C-alpha cells in the first residue's frame, strides 16, 4: 500500500532516448551531406564585412583617445563609409591606421 514502482517505464524511456539519438545522428548526417559539403567561403564578402565593421575602431582609442575614435565610428556609421575612410578624413595618416587597426591581432589571444 502506497508503494509505486517507478522503474516500470525505464524500458520505454530508454527506447525513446535511443530513438531520439538516432534521429539526431541522421539529421547531422543529412545536414552534412546536403548543406555543409561543398560550402566555399566568399572571401570578397568576408573582406567587405571586415572593412565595414565598426568594432575595428577599438585599437584607435589607445593612440587617439576614446572621444576621437567614437566620433570616427559614429561618422562612418552615419555616412555608411569605412572606418579607414573616416579616419583619414579626420586627419589620421593611412599608414598609421593600417599599422594600428590589425584585425588579426584583435582575434588572437594575448
């Protein structure tokens, strides 16, 4: 009286779990075969996105200060131009911008 056997559903739970794992595995294989295989990066699109990224303004603040860097970023956003174009208009030499704004340094540790 009052005792419930909770383990009677273990076989059903195990079966359902295994079915779900099989479905997930089949979905992963299908995704790989029908979507991932053959994908090529669009390097021109990646480069354009990188050049238009306002996040690249971060290293400019070290040398030119937060306010000037923020002004450059806001102007680039408002005018739909690149940070490089706006920085050059603001008086930062192109060589200086290219030496400071190095995305590869921003994504590597340290």
